[in-house]
């Protein structure tokens, strides 16, 4: 089961464990858990019509890796999409619109959930017959705010989770990843770290309503409390988005250029509408807008 053989059939590359969800539209790629011959579990998404989504996810992973922000390894594989060959098995999805006789791009992402903790149940819908789908457990489904405790900045708050969350949101702001749903964050209980996933669409505008107001306010409070621990390459984007004023100098990726802010009582602050965009933000916003690729 060599993963480097681009002419390999999808069904020969990895052993299927079960789907993550049932596709709800023809534009969506299949998502499932699978096992390689060494027993390592992978999250697989595909096929895609182009390799761009996988390249995007690798770009985000590299950005986080270079800055010490938690990330998961992402691999691009080309397989012949022979799994679920009939439309009765997969009534909706990109799989039905690509050429199944030639290799197509797939994304493999390392999985933190142990095989022993994965369980599957039968699910069906009006168009889907009974199919094995993963039963969501507490590592994949949790209340992010409860995890970090309801009030950011308090002595009882889970500081590491807040810092990971702030860094992850900062990366999404800089690179234009606009789906901030809790399902796109995985909690690694063993290391007490939070890792963001599903980052294969870049260059999108981030709405001010992407977070509900109650969560927005709590994240804003956490940013004020933990800003010193947030990576300097994303702090400006967070300050601007969450409209906060910090009593510290915020420095750019280049290191020494001070961000100009509003002066109050002789002290230099940082005001959201006065923070200059970094080059990374500018490049991300120049990128053509694309539709979201869903799970």
C-alpha cells in the first residue's frame, strides 16, 4: 500500500473505517477515516476537481508550523477514485462528477483520534441508504467556551486553550479562512492543545458576525488577557477584528516597526481602525474569492 504510487486505486491505498458524514450536496467531497498499513489513522477528504484545496491546507499548515502554532500534517495524494462505485452508494458529491478512470487529488490529514476510540453507527437520509458514519465523541464535539471556561482571563481559565484558539483565529484572519465553527477545532486532551482544521479555502472576507456576539465578547476578553502570548504575526489582525486597545506595542512580522495607535493619557495604544494591514493580510485579500469547499 505505497502512498506514493499515483496510479494506485483509492481502495488499495488505505483501509476504510467509516465515513465522517453523509454529503449534502453535489459540490462536496467525501470525508472518511482510514487506516494505513502501519496502523496509523488518517482523515481523508476527496476526490477534488483540482489540487488547489489540498495546496491551500498545506499552506496553512506550513504557516502554523513555522510559527509554533499547533497544526496537523497534510498530504496530497492522487488516487483512482474507485471506492463506492455506484451512485446508490454515494448519491451526492464531487465523486459523481469526476473521471473515475484516472487519478484524482485527495487530501490526507493525520488523525489525533485513536482507532480504539472510533465507533460507527448506521445513518441514512432521504437520498442516502444506511451507511456507516462515525459516532461523534467528546474529542470531536465539545463546547469550546466550556473547554476554556466561560470567562476569558480569569485565574481558572484554561490559558493554553485560549492562546491556541486566539492564534488559530489570527491565522484564519490573516489567510482568509472564514469557517469558524467549533467543529473545525480538535482538542488534543493528551497535550491540552487546540488544533484548527478544515482550512482548504483561502482569501475570503471574514464577516463581523462569523461568531455569535456572546462568543465574540468572550474571545475579545481573552485577547485582552492573553495578548502577550499570542504570536506577533497574527496579533494585529486580531486587534483589528475584535476592536481592542492594548497597552503594549504590537510589532509586525519584520520585528521592529511599531504599529501606530491612538494616544491616551500620553500612552500609545492600538485602536482597531488605525492598525495597518500586514503584507500577509494584503496578499490574502487580493486573492480572488472562491466558493467554500465544505466537508
